C-alpha cells in the first residue's frame, strides 16, 4: 500500500479496489448545498472506462466490510492449516541463541590458533548474517493467536467501537485488499485476507556446529 495511506483519516484508505477496472479507489467528500452536511464516497482513481466506474457511498462499503469480516474471517481461520506459531518462535529463538554462543567463542578459537584469522572472520560474517535473517523472520511472525482474534472480530460491535485510526490499523493487520463490483452494486464485496503472506514462513534449521 502507498505509505501515505497509513496515516490517512479514513480506515479504508489504500484497501479498496474496483474489481472491474482494477483501479484503487479513493475517498472523496461531497457537501450539501448549504454545506451543513458532508458525504463520503469511494471512486476509482484511474478508471480507463467510459463511462467511468461508479462511485460508492463510503459508509455502505465500511458496513459491508465489517459484516464480511465478521462472517468470513472466522471461517477462513478455521480452514487454515496453521503451523504451531509458538513452536516456530521458540525454535527460532533457540537457533539465534546457539548462533550467538558460537559467535562469542570465535575470538578465543582464533586466539588459540584453532581457527585461522581469515576463516574466523568469514565465519563471524556468516553467523551475523544468519542471526540478522532469523531476527527479521521472528519479527514477521504474527504476534497474536488468530483463533482467539477470530472470536473477537466476529462480533460486529467490535469493529464499530474502534476509533477510525484503530480501525485502520485493525483492517491493515487482516486485509490484503477489498474488491467491489462496479455493476449494480448490491453487497457484492469481497474481502481478501493476508494469510498467504503471514504463513509462508518455515521453521529455521535446528542445531549448528562450528
């Protein structure tokens, strides 16, 4: 998503896409004649069609998004073959600790001529690179239990009780994109979750020697 949408005032910013023209949809404000009331609409930013794809009332899309999450997210989580996240985290931490222990021993091995200087330096570089990669992998693992999260987000009031900024963060944690149909919109909205990216990580290799 464009980085600027992370702080946008609208919780749907950067998420909604027109399924027909594949253009990202942006929020526009329309005021009444006396400017005493404001309406929000989502319209395609770069629609190539003539006539252009229609705009949709933002509150309706928000309502449908929350309803779809409540219905589809628990089912999607239940259908996942989720790895043991705690086991992966613990194994990753153990592997990092083992590599750090080896790294700490290398200076003594070089000093005692057990390892040549060049060999020790190459091994140090390799270990630091591997530790950095594992730490990065660890930081990308989901911080929450999705099964418990699914129970919470299946309650519609949860989504409505959030502030706009809280809802924006919550949507971005769960949703890859929201697709809406330009033809005769009547609730034809599809929420695509982010599971494919979050669960592509594999457990790290176990034990390593010098």
